[in-house]
C-alpha cells in the first residue's frame, strides 16, 4: 500500500510517495519558491500539477494522501479523513498557527483537486499531545481570557514523539503500554515529551512551537515579562516576534543556527558557542528532571532528530551529571554511527538511553494507511 505524503509550506511543497508495507520511499521531491519569480510553480494548485507530472504512472498506485497539518487546536485529537467540515475545522484554528495552517490548507486544497478519487488524511502535529492532563495543559491565567483566545499548552512534534516512542518500545522488547519514556526531539526545532504508557502527559512546546528547549533560532522558555519589557521599550510586536522566533536560540547566542557550526566553534575555543551549548544542555536537563517527576519513574530516555541522532558528544553533554538518576551512557555504544534504532546505555543501567531515528513522513503515511484501511 502506497501513501502520498504532502508537507505544504507557504511557498513550498515537500512530498514523498511511501510504501507503508516495506517502509521504503518510492519517490521524494520538493517544489520551492511557489509564486515567486523563477520559482517552481505559480501557486499550490499549479505546483500540485507539476508534482503529478513527476509522479507519472506512479500516481495510479496512490491509495491515500497524508497531509501534515501543524495545528489541530483542541478540535483534532487524532488523524482524520479530510472532508469540507475538516477543512473548516483547520481553518477555524488557523489563528493559533497563522504561518503554518493556511499554508497546509493550500496544499490540501490543491492536492484534493489533483487527486480527487483517493481519501486525503490530515495528520496533526498537536494531536498526540491532546492526552495531556489539564494540570499540564492549563496556563495559570484568567480562565475566561484563555477560553476566548484558545490559550493552553498544545505541544507539537507529536507525530515524531509518537513514532519514536513506538520504535523505542520495539527496541526494548517491551509493550509501549508498560513504559515511562522521555523523548528528546532535538533538531532545528526541539521539544521534549513525557510519555506514559504510550500517552503524552507533558511536553515542552506550548501554545506555539516557541516554548521549551533552546532551538536553532527560537529562544524556548523565557519569562513572559521579557516580551512586555521589550514592548514597553517601544519595539513593535513584529520585531519582538522576529527576535524570539528567528534571531534567538543557538543563532542568538552563538551566531549560527546550525549545531555543527556551534560545536565546531566551541571546539575552537569560542566562549559564546561554549555558553550556548551549556544553556542548551541545562535546559534539556531541566525537562528531564521535571518529566521524571511527572512520570513517577523512568524506563528510557530517547534521543531523536538531527542533533539527537547524530551528535554523540551532545547527547553526553545533555545527560552529564544525571548518573544519580540512573542515566549513564556506554561510551562505545554512544559513539557508534548507525541509522538503526539502538540502546546506548550499559546493559545494567537502571534507565535505558536510546537513539531512535525519527521519520515523520513514514509516520504520516502509516497513520493515513491505518485510517483508510
Ligand atoms: P533537523 O531539524 O532534525 O533536521 O536537525 C537539524 C539540526 O541537526 C541542525 O542544527 C544540524 O546542525 C544538526 N545536526 C545534524 N547532524 C549533526 C551532527 N553530526 N552533529 C551536530 N549536529 C548535527
């Protein structure tokens, strides 16, 4: 069974044709600069026609289309088959993700036109975290204001956290339902999730993907008073937005959003880069400690995404000093380069540490395949 996975941005369409049985990518590609001079197409509708052309005879093998949708608000708690009502629902929560949801919808509309005879499925970044208890999802602000503006913790990267948790259980040879896990999705965007018996009970991103860990260009947690202070000082909202979302994180602290640059600079003696790594690791440990407490026990910590999968030194730096919690690495296992999900703690460690490569496209394809049978 083949699922066509679409990740539509405001000016791009990323796509993959995935065989969910063999887990192989049949075909993958990207259209960029839609609507711009010299871009790959004039808009999403024209772009989808280009994609269909590229698919050629493979288009006939598509059993379903899986769409990545960033924000499902409180409406969507699982993947859904897209109809007009679902489109309206995604539209209704667009104010919560004004950069992402309209772009995702443009892709959905174009793909439904291009492939009208197969089911289309929306898979939400937020859905997995809808199991969080109210104590974790509620901000301590005026309840009427929160209700009026939809303000609560939603969390993101849910597709990845869920996928990685499932693979981790397989590597450990134990049912997911029996496991207490902390998943650390450490990439350009980063988030931590506490997963109890396969259900998300807490996560570091919030109303938006700005909260939590130190990211490539995003600040992660700051005192909300920082925003007020900057706005009172006369900075416009758009400027504060750009500072926190686009010019903070590793970029703000060390001058590059790319972790490889930051580690190289720190290795060459750059004090700013070294501090950036210390802040990055400090924040991760903060969440590991918090989630250990929320979970009331811990079977495994799981590293995933670009940094989590590829940077042994940073995994060690993130968990440094947590031996008293049972968190230790086997130096040789940690250093090994592999694409396979694997355990990197010693056999006798009280808490397992794993590396599990994430694969959001495969996860979306699997979710769509499960839903449409
Ligand atoms: P992602 O968003 O999951 O694609 O992750 C991108 C991030 O992973 C970037 O900051 C990369 O610099 C980082 N990354 C990829 N490979 C490595 C590596 N070998 N060492 C350190 N960081 C890496």
